[in-house]
């Protein structure tokens, strides 16, 4: 059961069977030998529960844990982890490693032991991510195990890499942002991260994946005052390309807010929950 009404309403944990209370439990997600410090916000009730992998951004200063709690109140399990090389996780940080870690997270959710432990409904698995997490979400949205995906102000590192060969302004802005993110990261530098984008721009650029993404159920949210994932650069072209192939699968939601949705956190949770409820209830 998933009920969007509980985004702003407390769940009475003393109702029903006390064997199935909500909980926060260790989740042993391992990627290429590194334990990703994962944890599962487990929903109340016997289940099986729709389950989301919620991906934080770069480097993760703005952690959307409030969204995780809101979705759990609605009846969803939410898996969280840190990527390799950040926030104490062993290994070197790179965007390539982050992509590999997301695949490891999906693999973990469909493992039979994980499914049993957390009462997961494998027919209702979702990716949700903010900023870089939104980019990672869209990069993996075509995985056949994922029913639908939510990208919250996705920041397209592939696009930056592609245009960085000729647009010095956007390249320099990205590089300055990379420099501010290094404190919780291991084994990298702003120079290395920028070079990784330049080397992979043609392969990662999201508008070039529009035909495949048009086949997937997507919600993309946009902050119209966002100066990081700027609407004209990181959203408009991608959405336009997707609509060339299919106008029915993409849901867009716009808010008068910044990159962090600082004044629209409840709106964000309600918007995401409404989209998920619709998808879960589809016949």
C-alpha cells in the first residue's frame, strides 16, 4: 500500500501488527569491493512494499533525507547510501564510480535475500535522485528492473563535458563548483573531475539518450530560480528531445525555488508522492 496523504501526516505506529513497525536498518550494499554505508528506511506494515533508491547529489551536502522519511510514511521502503570515495566510504571518487555504485544498488534491491529482509515489491522499484543523483537516475532509468524514475533538478555532467570543449563560461562555472565539493571526497581533484566530464561528454550527454528515455515513465522537477542545474541548460533541451519521441511518458513539475528547494520541501515531497502513487496504482 502507498498513500500519498501521509506526506504531511504522521503514521500511528501503534496501529495494526506491532511486528511490522517502521525501522531504519543497515543495508549491505557493496560496489567493487567497497561497502557503501547503506541503510534502509523500512516502511510500516507487512508489505510487500514499493521501494526506492534515493540518490544524493554532488558531493552530498544537501541530503534529501526529509524526502526519504516522507516517502516511508506513505508506505515505501527507501534505500540510501554514499558513493565510493565520499563521506567515509573507501575507494576513489569519480562520476564513473558513482554510476557503477547505482547499478550495485539496483542489484542489491533485487537480491532474493534483500527482498525477503525488507519485504520488497520488485514490481515497484523506483529511482529518485537530486542534482547529480538526478543525472544518475536518468542514466539508469532504462534499467528494465526500474518501473519509473524521478529526477529532481538533474545536473547533466555529460552535457557539461560535451559543451565544455567550446563553452568556456559553462566549463569554468562547473570547475569552480567542483572545487567547492572536494572536502568529503577521496582520491580526486577538481581537475580530474572536469577531465572525466570532457572525456565522456559524448557518451554521457542526456539529450543524446532522449529516444530511450522517452520509453520510460519519468518525473523531472525544476526550480525556476536554480542557478546550478539551470533550466535552459539542464532541462529544456532534454525535455524537448524526449518529447520528439514521446510526449506521454514525461511529467514535468516546476516550482519558484532554488536548487535545494529550500522553500518548497513539502511541495517536492507531495509532487513526488503523487507521481509515484499514480505509477504504483497503474494496471
